C-alpha cells in the first residue's frame, strides 16, 4: 500500500540531504550546456566535489536545438573523442565534419557526468557571487521560480573553492562580477569585452585560448569564454564547447591539486 506522505517525505529528505551535502564544495559549475557538462564530468571523475547549477528545468543549454531547431550538431575531428567516450555515435559528413544527434549528445553527456559523480541542481539560478578579498569564494543562489515570478525572496549561498562560468553567451557570473565588484577582470580592457559576430573557425580556436581564469576563483568555459574575452561566436559547431569544458576542468583541477 502506497502512502503519499512517505513519498513526499522521501523527496524532501533526499533533496535536502543532497543540498546540505553540497553547501561547501570544490567546484561550482554554473550552466548545464555542453561545456558545463563536460567540465563537470571531468572534475567529478578526478574526485573533486562538484555541483552544477542550471537555471532551467532541462540540462543541455543550446545543444538540444542543433542549428535553427534542426536537432543535429556538428563536431570536428579533435573533439569527437569526447562524444565517443560517452557512447555517442558520430557520422562523417565530409572529411573533418562529423554529425551527431543533439538529443543523444545531451542525454549521454548528462548521464556520463552524473555517473562520474557530478551533482546537478536544476531549476536553480545563480544570481550573485560571494567574495573574500577580491576573490570569488562561492555563489548566491535562488529558485528560478523566484526569479521568474519577480518575487521578493532572499537567496541562499554555497561555498566553492572554484567557480566555472559555463552560462554561454550571457556570461552571467562574469557579468555580475563586472557590474558589482570593484576590481578588474583578467581581460585586455579589465572589463567584460563581449562577443563578436559569427566566424566559426576563429571562434572555435579562440574558445580554447579564452578558457581561463577571468577573475580570481572564476574560470570561463564554452561560449562564455569568447563573450568574456571578446571573440567570435561559432554557431552550431560544438567541438570548441566540449574541448573548452575539458580544459576548464584540467585548469581548475591543477589549481585544486596545488592547494591554491
Ligand atoms: O548556452 P549553453 O549551451 O552554453 P555552452 O555550454 O554552449 C554554447 C552552445 O550551446 C551554443 C554555441 C556553440 O555552438 O554558441 O550557444 O557554452 O548553456 C548555458 C546554460 O547556462 C544556463 C542556461 O540556462 C543554459 O542551460 N544558465 C545561464 N545563466 C545561468 C544559468 C545562471 N545565472 N544560473 C544557472 N544557470
């Protein structure tokens, strides 16, 4: 016989247990698009306590929609291994251009990340950062429903040794720092530079170069990197996003291992 109140208690208890267990973590990833998912998988697999916060109900960001709602994506040779590793089938279209189903990609990247130990909190938005001596040491979070409803409800906080801003074009964490912190970003202007129009090849290469520390304690990954440091957008070619997630995880992993 099923007791509805036990079902309710099970959900409340398990969720609060999970949240409570992630109030102090090694890495907080903001945004569950392809870059955030790859970063999360790699960090969790390396043994770091990592949580990913995603504003929306679904994880996957801009990957679901492929290009103009056609649910296929393109990846280059260099990044194919990151799809292979999670069991996604890719098909050669022309030499150097591979396609994959975007639904398969998002599902596989998510499943692999969670199985590696990543904890995902969806429906939570990061609205601010927590600072100590001009270094980001945590995040200010609230239910997305509060944000959407424009409700006057104070947020809560989590402490993280490092944050990865994987919020895509909006670069939300970096932007909040640019707006509210009285210190420069590690960009050429010291400010948020902003993305440029579309140039796939340059954008893809720059995404990797721009995957770095934008502010003490905060690394960028994915499209956020080009938006922050000022480079092109790339459209529905996803190799750079996957490789950038991997690079962000490597860089943050090195800092954590060094005890920084
Ligand atoms: O946009 P998104 O997929 O970022 P990405 O991993 O990949 C970019 C590509 O999808 C595409 C592209 C390359 O071809 O240009 O756009 O860099 O995923 C970003 C995720 O972050 C969430 C947002 O809902 C999305 O799922 N997000 C954004 N701001 C916040 C957030 C926030 N403040 N708090 C929580 N989640």
